[in-house]
């Protein structure tokens, strides 16, 4: 009787297929090699570690800032709709939008993709979004890891995580310490739901038919604010900022306001997008909406009121900032006025 030989491939891990993916990534990433600030000894893709040469940086008193994040259960809808080319943009956005809160310029990005069974076409599609996100954020994909993990993930399931590193001059760091009494709070529109609240959305979808409008809205990629916010920071037009993600508007804004000052928000000024009005109609309270979703505000900046016109000039018409509140010395830490106009 012939003995059956065990192998890694028979256990569910295909190394040769993974090598083909690495070769693909090397070819795609190699197109912009001349524009990158690598050490001359660096491997572009495929080395054990990624190198980045900071010796030519013109930033005085440089401070390194790092962030990591994922996309959450938005991945489940990408799988459901079999659309994978934008989820990578979300991944980059969730990381770099955190970096720029402190005024840091994103330098490079690394990804981690875990799958039950490696599908080259699907993984290449995911990576195309990551490359696009890095392009929009003006940073480089310098490395990553793709792990085939049968038994941990079913064959069509996957997860992605991102890691980004940026740099900022110590004097240019955006901080709540710079916020002053009578500063204004400006809301910058989101592109839609972005990447938060999808566990609740998936619960709602169990009782709703998914039409073309929903299909399009649910997978809209997260807006990347890098170019606009860094321009404002370099011009010293803003004091602090907040990326509106999990926890919603108020919770994230509070992280950018000093202990001795108060946050005053007029909820009626929020320009709610249509998709959030649809979500709220599914028996969701206003309190829950504001805590779970961005409700149309993807990013906030706190600045002196005198700078408002200069700030608006840094944004396209679609993402024009608008005033939703002020910073004061009230005893109450958070003061909310009116209600959202749903």
C-alpha cells in the first residue's frame, strides 16, 4: 500500500502561489522606485525588513509618529458584494488620517493580509486599493505580509491591518495644548460611512433589501485628508484636529480639547448625508447615531475664527469645511445645542 506524503500545500498553504503574489507586488511597487527615499542598500519588496532613508529630510527637530488600524466588518460587505478594489483605500485612510491629526506627513505604509485560502485575483484587487490609498496619501507601500491561515479563517474570509509611519517637526505638532478660548470647530465632510459602524449596519441589512444605491454607498472608500490637513498645518492655520471614527463626533473631538476648556456644538449645523438618514430610519436613536457614525463629518479642525477664509481655500467644493461649534471656558465640558436635522 502506497503511503500518502503530507505536505504544507496539502494542509492548505500554497507557498508557490504566495511567491507569485510577492513577484506581482514587486513589479507594481517598483514602478515608482526612483521617487522613493530608500537607503541605497534597501530591498524594495521581499526583504526581511523595509528601510527608509531619513537623512535627506529637511524637517528640523523631527518627531516620528506611528499608527495602526484595520477596516472592521466592512470587510464582510466587500466579501458579500465581491468587490475588493476599494477596501485597501479604507485601510490606508484609517491609518494616515490618524497620523495627520498631529500634523505628521505620512512617509510609508505596511499592510498585513490574512486569508483562509489565497486567491491571487482577490488579493491583487485588495492590494490595488492599498496602492491607490498610498498614492492619495502621498506615502509609499514599503512592505507587508500575506498569511494563508486555513482553519483560522474559512476559505473565502480575510482580514487586513495597516501600519503607517509619519514625520513632523516638533514645533509643528498639532496638539490640544494649542487650543484657545473662542477658537471655532470646523467640520469637514465625509465621503459617506467611511469604516465605522458596520456591525450595526449589517444587522439593519438583515431586514432590508440591498438596492444599487445601498450597494454603492456601503462600500464607498474612506476619504483621505492628508493633502488638505498638512497644508493647513504647514501654514499654521489650525491648532488641533480630530479624525471622526469609532465613538463618533463628540468623543473624538474631546480628545483634541484641553481639560480647562469646553466643547460647544450646535447639532443642527451638521450637514447629514442621505445614507445616514436612511440608517436612522431603522429605529436608531440620535444618541446612537452620533456615537456610532460620523453622520457626514469625517474630520474636524479647531482654529482661530480669523483663519476661516484661508482654511476654506485649501479644500475642494465637495469637502468645504463649515462651522459647527466653538471652544469656551464653560464649567460643563460638553454643551450640545439643538438637534440634528435628520
